[in-house]
C-alpha cells in the first residue's frame, strides 16, 4: 500500500499506526519505504485489522500516526553491513538498504522465507545494487534452510527484522554486533500505555518508543 | 468581563479548594507523565493530569502480551503497574512534569499493603503535587490494590492510614468490580477521604480463538473504553446520591458529550482514559469542543450541571 | 456416516442429559415466546429457546421509556418483567410454542420471594418444558430477583427451595453485578443446581443531556449488547474453572466467533440476547455460519472446545 | 426520503425500522406513502439517529424492516372521515388520505403546526382532493390556535397522529370514535422486547405490534 503525505523525518525501522474503521486500537505497520511524500507499507493479512485494511480504496484518506518509534542507526553500518529480513520482517530492510546504498556502502541482504510462493522484493533489493541471498526452508528457491545457513561472518555490522526464532538463531550465529527490530502487541504505539514493554539488560524498554529497533547487545531472551 | 474571564467561569471547576481551568484530566496509566503528549500539543490546556500509577518500589509489571482489543468499543490491559518507583518519580518524572505543566497534578498511588500506601503517600506529601489519588482498584496485580477496593473495611483502613500521613487532599480510586459501590464509597467518606475517583477498569477477558488461548498473558485484565461508560455513569450517579464527596468521574469517556453526561450524573471533574491511547489529541479536542456544546445545550457554567439529574 | 449425522455430531451439545442440535439459545426477554421470529424463519433451527421471564402473577412492568441506547455497542432496558403470569403462560403461550417448536424449551422464572419461585417452578414442573432457568439477577425490579443473586446464602436458598419442588434440571441465572461471582456459583452448586446461566445484564445508566434527565423512567436498567462481552467471558471462565456445572454462556454474543470464544471460555451452550432485537435473523445466521467457521478453525466438534483455555 | 423496494402489504399507519451505521438500535419512522415499489418517509432531525440519516446518499442501500405494526383500518371510515395530523404526525396521514380518496370518501384533513415555517404537505393533501384546514399556534398561517379549533364535529370517524398533548385535546373535543397512532421509544420494533408497552383498558399493548394505531376508546391517559 502506498500513501501520500508528509514523509520528512521518517527513518528506516520506524512504523506507522493506522486507525481502522470499526476497530478500537490502531494497527502498527513497519515502514517499507518513505521518500518525497510517498509512504510504502507492505502488510500480511493475519487478523481482522489487516483484513479490513484490504478494503481501503485507492484515494481514500487514512488516519495514521507516523514517525513512530526508534529506527535503525545507519551510522553504525561500517563498510559492508548485512541486512537480514525474515518474512514480514523484509519490508523495513528496504528503506534501510536504499539509504545505505546511497551512502556508498557494500550491502549484503539475506531474505528468509518458508517457501518460493512467499518470496517478495528480491528484485527490488537487487535493483538497489545489493548482494542478495534468498533462503527458503523447503529449498524451493535460493539456499535451502534458514537465514543463518547463508551467513559468512564477513559483515561489518548487521541489521535485522523477523520472527523471534529467526532473531534468536541469528544472535546465536552472528553475535550481538548489530541492531534488531522487535515485535510486540501494542496499545497506543506512541509510548503512553506501557503495553509493549520488554525487559533488557538496561531495564524495561517500550518497543513502540525506545524500540522497535534495539542494540542486539541489550536484548534478553 | 473579559472573554478570557468569561471562558474561565464557563469551564472552571473546584476540587477540594483547588481550581482547575476545566474538568478534563487524563486518567492515570493512559498519559504517562505527559511527555509523549507534550510533543503533540500544549498540555497546559488540561485541567489536571493524573500521572502513571506509582508504587513504593520500581515494578516491571506483567508478562507480554498485556493488551487485548474489544471490537470497536474498548480494550483490555494487564500492564500491572509498571513504574520506576516513587523515589525515581520524585527525583526525575515529577520535576520534568512540573517544568512544562502548571495545572493540577494528581499523584496516582498504588500499593500491596497499607504500609506501601502510607510510605509512598508520605514521601509525596512533601512534593509539589495537588491531589493524592489512591488506587485501591487495580485489577492487574495479585493481592494488589483491588483487594482493598472490594471491601468497605479495607478501603476505610487505607483511607485513614493515608490521611494520617498527608495534608494533601486524598481521593480514593474505586473499583467497579463490586456488589455495592455505595457501601465502599461511604466507608471511604467516613474514614476521612476528601473525594472519590470512579470507576477503574472492569475485570474482563478475551480469547484468541485461533490460538485457543487468552489474548493477554495474565488471562484477565482491566477492560476500558466506551463499553464501560453506562456502568461508570450508573456508579458515579449512585455514589453522588449517597455521599457528599466530590467525584472525579472516569470510565469510557471519549467525547465532550460524555463529559457533560458524566457531570450531570454527579461528577465534578472527568478523567479521560483509553480514548487517549487511540486518539492522542482527544483531551485537547474535548476541551476545545466544550464551550460550543455548552452553548447548544444552554449551559452557562459547568458547575451548574454537576449532579443535575439528582435534584428532584 | 450421513452428512446430516455428521452435522449433528459437529454442532450437537448436551445440557444435563438433554441433547440440543446446537448450542444456540435466544436469551429470555429478547425472543418473547418465539411468535415474532417464527414469522421470519423456521425457529426449529434453534438448539433451544429461553422464553420470556415468567412470574407467579401477571406484571405490566415498569413505566416508559424502558429503553436507552448505548452508542453502537449496546442498550439499556428496564422492562421490569412484563409477563402474563405463569398460569396464562401454561394455558396459552407454552402450548402455542410447543405447537411450532420441538427443540429444548428453557422456562425462565423470576420471583420476589422464595415462595414465588417455589410456586412458579412447581407449576411448571408438570409442563412440557426441558430446563428451568431460575433468574435471580433481574436488575429492573425493586427488591426483585437481583437481591437473591448478590448473596451466596440467598442464591443457595432459592436453589434448594426450587430443587425441592421439581424434577426438571435447574439452571440458576446469575448477576454480573457482584464482587465474587465464583462464591455465588459455588453456593448454587452446593445447593444442588444442575447448571448455571451467566451473565444477566449489567446495571447501567444513560442520561439525556438535552432533557437533563435519565433516559429511562426507572433511572437505571440492564445494560446488554457487545459492550458486556469481555465481562461475561471473564465471569464464565472464572466459574468454569471453579465449579463442575454446565454453563449457559450469555452476554453480548452477536456472532459465530463470539459463540466459539464463549465456549472456549467454558460455556456448553450460548444464549443470544440483545442481538436478536437489532437483527431478528441473527440466531439463524449464527447457526448457519458455525460449520464454516469451525472448519476455518479446525474444530471438528463443538464439544471438543468447551473450556479448552482451561486445560493447562 | 424515498426508497425503492417491496411495498406490498404496507398499510397506512405502519412504520419501518431503519438500521443506522454506528448506532445499536434501529430507528422507527412512520410510512408517509408506499405504492408501486416506492416508499416515502418524512422525518425531522431530533437526535443522532435522524441526524445521521441525513448523511445517507442517493442510491445507497438501507437495512430496513418494513410492514411493522398495526396501521389504520380504513373500513371504519364511514362516508366523511376526518384526518388530524400534528407536526411529525402529518406524514402517516398522507397514505391514509390517498386510500380513502381512492375509496371515494369525502376526506377532511386538519394539519396542525406551531408556525408558518413548519407547514408542509398542505398542497399534497389538496391534490388528493381533500378538504384541508391548516392551523398554526401563532396564527401565522391558516386558522390560529390548535387543531381542535378547526373541528366541526361533522366527521363520520377520525384518524389521528401527533404529539400527546394534541391527542389528549382531540379526544376531549371529538370523543373516542376514531383511531390514534401512539409514539413510544422502542427497542426492537417488532414485538419481542416489550420495551414500548402501554396500558390500555384492554390490558398491556405493544405500541410496535398491536399499535402504533389504537382504537381511541381503549387508550388511558
């Protein structure tokens, strides 16, 4: 879904919180890309919220809070950063990859999916000039197995977003020299309700405010 | 009389001798210490702010998920009083709040024993807060506040113990999860409470029928939002008719119309809770809308309608 | 196995040895004696019908207005048990219902004294009804049923007295307006109840801010509709975990999804209340939708999910 | 408002019950006219329900229950029936007048309003060939005063709909040889909830089912 509006200040890894008619809580969706007044989000239909988002019409106005949360810090990238996206964690990697490429970095991207039919955005990343590896659990496309099967340990730093099991495996294999985007059920999405607070080595942190992106070194599982 | 003065008279209300520019107070736990909202609008428009429920010691709160949605009418939370503890609040959050807010500061306090309440309130007594809101109704902590809020004797015990250690006005925040809210309100009044705040959240549940599990890790949580408004209004009205204490009405208020209805039922001030979480501008929008609505309803001053349905 | 047979196994449930084709029962007071709905669809699709609350003597009920709206999430009623009295029901309404309905007939009974309950239930004991639903929770009648539903002792007294005069399964309909629903449920169980029905309506209020008066003449009334679902679900779950009685879950159910959620919480059957009043087809629509929804959720038989969230 | 749909069986004095997005209860509105698949209703904006009805768009589908309640019985009319409508009670008189005229009756109509600006449908009744008298409380149009000021006592029977004070006055002045449409706040509108039951000399009657039209002789005030 693409939306027109003020995209200034939106950083990679941040999210928007969308009001949906007939539902009490807003729905947080990670930003896939934002530039020149155009916001791109990619969502998977998992419940009533995302389901009713599919009924939005082209041209319809949407009540949305933007510039939410703390995104990725590209200053930590080093010369050859690694981006690892798993399933619904792939979209936020796109804006990050674009900005890192614009900054002249050699960007390697690993995209993990369950099977060939789920693969998306592989070409978009290539077009940015990234070195892209796709992994599928069933081996129907790219490397067979998990994103960790495609690691070479050569990255200067890593950025990741994906399901918790993938993130745990990645930290095991690649250490904590990187940044991780966490996902939790949210109430307000802007830091007021404490509904999404996780424990870290630096105390409680709100996924919607101090996060969703955290230094891998402070996470506790 | 200047327009400013006229507007003051129109919206102004008093709580235990403290003047609030208007009756609108964001409810504890839905507004943090105001920081996130101050980024969006000048929070000095608020009559008061009830800050995040504070306890003697720091608390992380309950496991995640802590939030469940209820259709288009509400939500359930089981945050479990996450807060940095009263000492940290006094050292950091309160001074920060004072630095950018000059209205009525309501200190919301929770505890797990009478001693907890006493120590926390005693420490806040020396601080620049205006009202102590003693929460004896949090449904989300084991043997926590709610136990005190479900028996008249326990409610009276906490009230008297807190009154003994503070000179601040003490408002007891009551639970709706009771058979007889009036008995508990009267017990608080007899024990010396200066006012009451009701209602806290309604103990509720939702189940994820796909995962076949309760939505929130804590199984049950506090249900809030529009769906509890008819219950809140009834309890505020019952208590207004049975006691002479000022009431801060709370529960499902999300519009200026709801504020008027809550005041007509008997509330002197009105807290906005869950609505802040879905529309961060709602408190300001309600304050801006009130004068127009009052003109439509031929209400000259808000103080004229407090408990008006009870004047037979 | 024929499709018909398969469908039976899929939706069928049992209440005290009585087989219902499906768990859907229109709640008392929202379905009359079925006549108005029989004009719209074949009511034999219903698992059961809980007929209009019946008392010993005929009652006109409360003054008008008796109805208030609550946004898009519910309504308040203060009908006050209008009914023609048990003798008239036995002579006219019940035979008429039997003539066009062959499912489970739930006789909903209210009273103002233990003697009332006893006499009314004794008269119905000889009639072709399947279950006695004893309402000790009507919020709309002074010193009426609700008093019995707010104390474990009184609830037990009514239960035992009714059990003594009938051989029909006795289901006690409980009030949500209590501090401890579990204590009341256990008291009913100990006194011999065969099952429980919960929740009845939540005591609520609305005010007409233009007229500056309560919307309903009775001031307070019973709040029902989607907005009470999270509260109903919590109470059904608490009672299901604390007693071994079958539960008819009731309160804000308006979709097949709600029915599944209520059963996962611990209900064996589910009553549809206020939803019948806004969409007269809703009970049939839910029954028609259940098999598809069950397939989506990989539920083979409804009996497989009763209280499934309580199996740790 | 005009709606297309099945208008068979709709009788004068009956009402429809309209579902309005965002409101729990339906809104009952009396039928002004119904013929050849076209339903006409006239409503006054008095609350949130009627207010939001003004937002309905031409061509929009409406969820509505029809053929509700017991209407007027034209068999009782006699040769020169009198129809008395007050304010929002005027619309139901129209379909009744049309059918009585089609049955060849000499129909007298008295329409009562507060002031000239509120007057509506006067011409429509004349076009049906009715003898029309309009009364206004302030005398700004037609006869000054109340509908009762225009009575001549010559009618064979009367049919009325309007505010309670008007109805009480009419029964005082014209007796009970007629039919009255009553108004009450309703729950379901089709007889299930007992929310609108009034007491009559023949016991409790549901305004939405046995009514809204009742024999004037059984009403109690």
